């Protein structure tokens, strides 16, 4: 049975088109014009997956992710935005979001994110082996690569990290690419998620 996806966006066109894409891909979909409307109708959401815009009147997508993350059986939250930047991505991940996707997004990107979110839920009952593996990847980083990673996880843009370390923004980009490769991260959100996981795991 296909999983349930809640799509929350105050932009009617985005909400409807995303809902259509997900339905034609075999998912069950419920559409909501705001986070407040979603919470009023689903006061204790624990089923399915939530896809929410980050900037909406009232509760933002990050506010919603933080609120849901406090639930005992919180649904995975994917945040989409037309205003992606590093600090916002970090804020979203620290709020509990499982992924962060910039608009306009490829159809394959959103579908892959949804599948990964449901896979994560399915695996959540199993003992996590990820912390040790992520720790080993972090240990493989050079001192400078680790400094760049710490700057990114702190929510700093490349230019700020470069200024802090006394190197050029272009050099930061090179280190960042090396970090992504060594950490085996396919996106900034995945990199941040792994770093936060390692930090929580001690």
C-alpha cells in the first residue's frame, strides 16, 4: 500500500502540481494551504511523510518541523524552498527535517527524497549502525576539511568560512567538495544530517 504524503504550501500552483506528481507516482496525497490548517486537521500526525514549503504565512516549514520533531512518532519532514542557502538548510536539518530541496526541483529529486524518507522510517526500528560509520568518515578528513565542515554545520556561508580560515571562497568550495566525497554525501542536507548524527552520537 502506497504511503501517505502531506503537501503543505501556500502557493496553489506548486501545491497542486506537486500533489499531481506524487499521485501519478502511486502515493496517497493530502494537500494543505498552511501548516496551521494541517495541524488543525491532523492534531497528532504520525503517519506518512510531510513535504512543506519553508516560507508561509503563520507557521513556517521550519517551525512545523521543530513542532513535529517533538512528537513520539514524528513523520519525516522534507522542506522545499525557493530561497535556499546554507544557513537555512542547516536550520532546517537541526529542526528535524530529513531533507531540504530547492525550487525549482527536478521531479526525480523530490521522488527520491520521498522514497528515502519512507526508507528511513522503515529502518528506524532497527539498531542504528550509522553513527560509528559516520564517525570514521569524519576521522578521515584532514584538519582543514574538518574546519570547513564545522563551519558549514554552524550554518556559515562559504564566504564567511573563507574569512574565518583566512582562505579564498574558491578554496572553501574545493574543500567542501572533498568533504562531500569523503563523507559520501550526495547533498548539503545529507552532509549536515550526518554531522549532526555524529555529534549526537558522541
